């Protein structure tokens, strides 16, 4: 007989930690399992992923952290990978979550199964997992996907790569066994990871770097002074100081959301942000390169790049004679190097691919099948891309939720904040009625609500900066943006706060379902409306006074 658990959480990154904290600490549910395919917690920030030189956050540390576990001891305004990985592990241990986490365990498939003679519920999820001991089956009343969107690196591919005699790897899976000091390294890509890697490699003794960058980027200054000890002490001991600092960082990054619009009211702020980027490029890059580095795309159409690590600025590093920038796409490799589309060639001992992830492909390579055996992948393909009602629920997949799902990505906000908002919503529409009040057994969003939500979100996204014409990784192969939310973090929270249970079908109700709905209306909605008014006020202030 298969093992049974009330909740199966897929992924032990930040989203999975938030979901586990909700279950164990907020709700008092102890019967849940978190499976993680890697050997450590933290997801993108785990000990074994993205441990490349210079890796760090591009959102201020005090906001890029859990609201339920603020950290007064960040060393810098923008913390480094190792520091954040340690924080993730410390959070897991502080709240007693590690005993629920199974590392090195990958979900192969999950299928919604109707009640059997021995089954305790009208329906449950039968999940196939794979670990070092083989393949096993695990049954769960609820499945929560917390795998995020930056979990599948783009495939390392270059014509002739098999003939290359050196070493090569993706930045997300850094080859820690290779000593690149004194070596010739080719870097493919010029986005966020490349901008962090290059200054640190130059500072730490790489022989030379040839960078292949096929497009221009909007580089913004990252002011990252160390946080002095006295201030760390004040964060830990002065009431509200850390809370207000967190809100201040939140306001600054969220207020920039107006620059992602293409409306007339946004134009002055977009121009101001672009001027800030241009000024930084001209002041920092070598004079002979500065003009060619200024993008012709609208600022924000591609993910902005924060320039600067604790070991230097990427733009300033372009003056280093050991760094050569080839403004052309790498097209092939041979035995000893890499060749660009413009014919430029670089001999290399190693190649690092800073080519990003596949954010429009959710839950790959898992096979998720809902009611009637429908494949989630096929449902999304028929609808021209991934989607989820309120970014969390997909019709036909009951007792299933996504944390940080389709259209929840913040381009200028904290992923952790978005995940906390999503888990709070999942707590209300799934966890509480199914696990705490036990007033229902099966909850599934209605197809018409899912369709309505998707049509509205795509319409709103069509007038945002990501659809302004530049090539970016937010758009899927059908041209739809299945990644971003068309608004600020405050607007996202408002959307979730004011979404009701009316758009969900419920089965297996008992006498307590009506009580739960009544209590939800009486106790939740007055709070929700008051919070919504406060959020509206802050949202209006953000649009009126962006701190650019």
C-alpha cells in the first residue's frame, strides 16, 4: 500500500519553505511532506545551485527575506549567495521543517485518482517519486507545486560543442572542480549572471575572458555598501527599525512598477529611469564602448541588470585588458574555442553559458494529470501557454495549487514576497477548509473563472512594456506572457486578498462547510476590505511618488 500524507509540497526552495511554514506553524498541520530533487534546501539559492563567482540578489536583502523570519544581520544591502543559502537553512531549522523534507527525491508524475474501496477520500493525488532507492508511490490529499520558474536552466547548446576539448557548463550548475585561474574563459551571454561572474573572475585571477553578448542590456547602478555592525545591532534591538527598513525597501522597488506600463502617465517615469541607466553606462563604461552599450529597446522590456558586486562593476571591468567583449552571438564551437556570428573567434580553455532559464515552461519535466487523466501540459498547450486562476489554481486539477505560478513573476520585486502572498491565498482556499475545518474534501476552480482570468490577464499584459517589441524570455512561443503579473506587488496582493471562494467548485462538503463560508465572510471580509483600502492608498502613493 502506498504511503499517504495530507499534503505533498514539491520543491524545498523559498516557496516550499513558505508553504511548509504555513502548514506547520500557522495552521498546526504536521502531516505533510516536502520533496526536493536536489541535495539541499533553498532552490535557486541552495548550496549546490548558482554558486558561481559573484552570485547575489538584485533586491535589497531586508526585503528579499521571509516576513516571518527577518534577518537583522545581513552583511550587505544586497546579500551574496552563500549568505542567503545559510539563511534558508537556518529558517528551515528554526521552525522545525527539516524533518518534513526529503532531499534527493524527484517527482516523476502526479495523477488525480478517484476514490477506491480502500481510499479515505472522494479523490486524492497518486504521486510517483524517484530517489536513490528507486521509484515509489506517495498518495496525498493536496499537492502544492513550489518549484518556481527559475528551476530549469536553458539547455547548453552550441554547434560543434561536442568537439570542444575544454570544459563547459551552465552558470546555474557551476563546475566547482575546475580551477579557472590563469585560464582562458569564454562567457556566452551578457545578462545578470554574466554581469556578476565577470568582475569576480577578473578579481580572482582568471587569465582572460572573451564575452559573447548578442544584445544590449539596461544596466543600473547597484549601491551595495556593507551594513555596519552598529546598524545590525539596531536592526536586532530597536523596535520597528527593521520593519520600517523592510517597508522602505519594498516601497522603493515596488514603486518602480509604473515604469513597466506603456501609458501616458508612465512615460515621464520611464524616461527618468532610462536616463538613470544611460548616465550610469556613460559614467562607468569605457568611453569608446559607452554609446554602443546603450539599448534601443524600452527600459524594462528585458530584465534590468544591476551592475556591481563586492568585487567590482561589470561596466568598469570592460576597461580591463583581460576582458574582450564580442558584440555578436556565439554560433559554434570547435576543438579549441568559440566562433561568433560576425566571424570573431576566441580560443578558450573553458566555456561558461550564462544563458538563463526557461521561465515559460512550468513543472517540466513532471507529468501532471487531473480529472479524467487530462495532462496539464496538454491543457496549457491547448490554451496557448501556462495559466492559473489567481496565479495558483488550474481548472480540472482539484486540490492542487501552484506557489509562484504563471503570471506571478515580479520584474522589480521580491519573489519571496510574491510567494508569501500566494501561500496566504492557498491557505484560505485549500488548506483551511480541507485540513483545519475539514468542511470539504475536494476543491477545484471553475473552468469559466479560469478562462475569464486568463483572458483578462493577457489583455492587460498586452499593454505592458514586455510586449513592446524587444526579444525577451517572458513571452512564450505563442507570443503570450505567461510569466509576469501586469501590476505592482501591491496590486498583486490586492488581487489575492479580494478573490473569493465563489469561483471554486466544492465536493464532499459537510455541515461545517456553510459555517466555514459564513465565518470566512464575517471574519475575513471586513479585514480584507480594510486591508484593500490601505493597499489602494499605498498603490496610489507608489504611482504618484516613485523613488527613481
